[in-house]
């Protein structure tokens, strides 16, 4: 009798599982993927798309084609909650899908629930990004909230697009802390200088408390005007795990062991920025780590069905980071090494295109 593996979400690690399934391992296991969109968008190319360098097709994977190539049944629905003990996933339309093993890679939320009924737009779900950013970059005072890598990149990409297309106005950036506050001070100082050179208006150490149609109000009493808000504050876990009464951390991310299994369930796996590793709670929610989880997840899913020992995921000690700064220039950071030039962007472009090429199938 065959068993069923459910893959919920189409993030980095699950793309790798689909790729591997094209040529390996079946052993009487039916594989299904539940994801609401026929496409998975690659956030590493969002800044390039915003600036006008990449087309929409270049930054997305056709999940339908990849699933067909891997002989995986694709279910275009959004999972609502999990009946963990009964081994069932319930979707928003009420459909129920039983499983023997389930794996989650559903991304994270970038805006709090209190802003959901306001003018705020978010980077998640990522299949809405292209429509949102096309509208935002044509406006005069687009406002980005959040000073992490994504917020900084997109502010510079938006401003570059506006300048290239002679669209009047100025990109605005509000940060609850400093620019890349978790990184070295010299990185923050260099990025601050770049942002100001590009004529981006910055409010640092200021938190957005209320969002209105034409302005936001901060904790310092400032009213900052806008013509659209893209909220990229700190990541938050998807509500599905709290609704399912699973073990979560203070930001609602599901807790997993080093084998990528959920804390309390051996048959539930997770990867990427929807989970927090118990042994590494401070590990950043970055694609560079999630991509490396793919092969570990793939091998552990195979081994779990075969009753073989599972491997532990160990992130690299140093991770390369290249931020697009506009005009096909990049800010290269690797430990103490750094550079800002066109070669850095060319390296980023090469790496991003190589990543996408792995998952493109006719």
C-alpha cells in the first residue's frame, strides 16, 4: 500500500525536493504539493525586477511544469490548519488531505495583523509582489517600512527606477532601528551614505504605529506622507502553526529540531523562514540558509520513509550577502570583506540566474 507525502508551500527547499524527484526515489510514496499559486517567485531577484532589469517570467518558477516533471500532484489551494495527531491538512475551502509525512515551507509574514485592513502592502505572499511593486514605483512618494536587507535594496531599486523613468517624487524609508541594525556598524554607515546619495528620505529609530490613506503616524508623533506603503518589518510566522496548536516561538515560527522535524512530531518537517531551529534560535531568516536546507530535507524525507537515520542541518558559519544598490551595482559583504561595484552585482546576477535555471522545466 502506498504512503503519502504532502509538501505544503513551494519555497527553496521544496523546489529542491521536486527537482530531485524527477530522477530519484519513489518506493510506493505518492507526493502532493499544496500551494495557492501556480508560480513561485524568487525574492533574490525582487530588487532587479523593481528596477526594471528582470521580467516577471525571469524571476518565477512555473510550479505546474516542475510538478509534472517530478510526477507530483499539484493542489492549488492554501492550507489553513493542521490536525497533527490525525495527520491531516485542512485547506481554506474545507478540503482535507491526509498524509503519512508532511513538510512545510510556506514563508513568513512581513506585516503585523493590525495593518492588514490599511493601505499597507507586504512582500508576502510573494506572488502578489509584482503587481504591488508595479503600482508603487509609478507613485510620487512610495514609503518602505523596514531597514533590513530587503527594505534597503528595494528603496534603492525604487528610486533608481523613478530616476530612470523621470517619475517625480522621492522614495521614503522608515526604520524602527538603524539601517541593517543587526550587522556591523561600518556596513550601516556605508549603506546610509548610499541611500542619502540616491536622495532617499530616511527616518531612523522611529516606529510606525498607525497607517492612514495618505500618511503614517510614528511613535515620535511624526506624520510621514506617502502614496503607498510597502511594509518590510521583522518577519512573523504564518498563523497556521498557532491555529494548529503546534510548538512556536515568540514570533509564531514553528520550532524544529536540527533534522528539520517539528519539535513534537517526527512525521512533520519544515524548512526556510517559516520555522525556527531550536538549537539556533538567532539564525537569520535568509534564503542562503534555506537553499542549503533543501538537500538535507530531501535526504531526510527519503530516509524517514526507509527507516534510516536522519542527518542534521548545520548552517555555514559565514554567509555571502550581496545587496543590489541600483544601476547594476552591488554591495558585497562576506565577513570583513566588502566592496561596492558593478562586479558585485554581476556576481549576484550570475548566482540568481543559476539558481533559477535549476528549476526551469518546459
